[in-house]
């Protein structure tokens, strides 16, 4: 505290001295009390700083603390922004201290270098961690030659929050050629109630984000949420989910994945031996654009949904739902109210998978078919979609040799596609009703080996067959 005294009032100066001493004594007591609110790291007993003082000294954080929880500033534990030195141990010390007191970790603006080796480094997130990064925080992977690495590891932990900041991988400086599993945030084992928000993960050797089970223990994550985040220019995937239940992926952007297959924006792909679930995953309001693979993939993944997403300009196709003859299928998924436009390949491709629902989407300007179903595709439902201006057929179905019954194609508007509006082959007990087939360059509808099916009330006009 500083006392201002006018030089013209020196006569009264001595009268102020007792008052000043009294105020200083009170202030000193307050500061000592505040310093007790945040413990110092080991060996740094002189570095205690109160959360109140930190709020004055650091830039205002993006995520304000209204909970009254103690705060732990990473720089107090030795992390120094922009000094080109390894900050892993200092950040880990802050994470550990905050978790022990159920507090909040603050990582301020600036670049911090991370040793991402899972054996000697990575940032191990603890139970109850709440890690908040400034919008200008960068955690950058120190270049390595490892086939597997991670910035954040969340393994067998619960009640975790990670928010803000940018995570940058080493794909341009990677020192090896093997592997494809360098990740920004890894969530695995039986982790539960984990939320990732407003995080950008880019330039990783593998995936920006991955949610993965444990093949040895059979564990899998539950109640995971990723929202308002970005995965950009990662080498393998924007987001991979290989096992888990009750997962929400909402309001994110996944773009420019390229480098090694599958190169998808979002890939739900259940890992062998296929003994862990991958279900009840909701993909909501995401933007998935300009990826080298598919925009969204459901591979050996059942009981999931993708709704209100924008899936655009992906090089292999828009949405893939698939299995194989030997390893199982992707069944009972719902793809609803999505905008699927300008993708190379098929807009939606279903292969060796049954009982999926493709409802009320707009699928347009694909370089192949708008919607394609191929092999072992019984019980799939395609209804109320707008399928237009695709370079192949509007909707193409080949039932294959097995499980070809019970397909429903109903109330779709199939317009101005470069080939046939609706082409169906080798199905039985199908329901093909109420479709509008308008202005397609070849036939409005073609049926071949369609057995025991209901085909009625379809409108076919101004197609290339002059119907």
C-alpha cells in the first residue's frame, strides 16, 4: 500500500505516521493469510502465491473460476513460457499438486515444450484434474522418433476436465518413419466423466484426439465429452474412438487429416478382438471437412448416431458404415439431418452392415453415388433424404448373396443425378415407396432381381428415360 502526502501539508506529516504503521501491519497480516491458500511445490517453499494475486499478475483466463476452488499456476512450479526448454516436469508438478487439493491448474499464454514419450514424459492427468489453458497457450511436442507418443495421457482416471489452448505435434520434425500413434490427447482404460473443450490439436504424427480401450484388461472409457474443439492437419485421424460407451462429440471441427490411412475426420472403429463395446456415441453439430479419407466412419461400431453435422469435401467419401464378411458389421447406427456435400466417392456408403437408419439428410455433389448400399445390407432404412446432383446414381443398392431382405427406401427426393435416380439389385422383401425421382440423366428407377417386395407410389418424371 502507498500513502500519498502533499508537500504543502508537511506540518501534519507526523500525525500520519502511527496511522501508516497500523495500516501496514494489517496489510502484512492479510498477505500472509493469502499466501497460505496455495501450497508451494517441493523445494519451492518461498514461491507461494495466492490465487487472488495471480489474477492480478496474469492475463485474464478464458475460463473464470466461480467455484471457489484453489488455483495452481504452472509458472509457480517452474514452467517458463517461450524459453525453449522442456516444461514437462514443471507442468506435471502443477497437475499433481492441484489434483491433491481438488484445485484448478492454470497454464498461461505462451509456448511450453513437452516430452511426449509415454515412458519418460507425457502429462499424466490425475483423478479430478481441471486443467485450464489460456486461448494463447501452446503445448508443443519435442520432436522424437517414437511410433507412439502423447501430450496428455488420461488413463483409468475420472472427473477430468481439459480446456483451452493448442497442442502441436511433431509431424514436420518427426525423427522416425515408423508408427502412426502420436496423439494430442489420449483417453483410455476405464476413464470416466472426462470433458475436453475448446482445445485445438494439430500436426500430430497420429491423431489429434483418441478414445481407446485396453485389450489386456477389457476396460473401456465411459461418459466422455469432446466439444468446441478442433483437430487439424493430423497425420492419421482428427478423432479416433476404438472402444467406449456414452460419448458425446459436439460442435467440433475436424479438418485436413492427411498422411496415413484411414485419414478420416472422425473414425469410430472397434479394435480386434472386438470384445469391447463401441456404442452410444453421439456425433452432433460437427464440421468435418477436407480430410483425405472419409469425413465420418462407423467401422464394426453399432448403436451410434451422427446428427446435424456438416460433412464436406472429403476425398474418399462422406460417411462410411462398414464391416466385413469375417469380422462383423456396423449395425443400428443412425445418420440424421446431416449436410453431406461435395465429397469425392460416395456421399454415404454402407457395406456389410445392417439395420442402419439414413434419415432426412441432404446428400449432394458427390463424385460417385449419393447413397450406396453394398453386400449384406438387410434391414437398412433410407428415408426422407434429399439426394441431388451426384455424379453417379442417386441411390444404389446391391443386396449381395446374404442378408438382403427388409430394406426400406421411402419418401426420398432423388433429383438431377448424373446416372439413375434409384438403382436396386438383388434384394427381397424390400419396401420402395413414395420416392420422387426427378430429372436424373438416366432412368428414374431400375429394379433387377427384386423379389417379394412392395414397390408403389413412386413418382418418376423428366428423367433420361423420358418418363
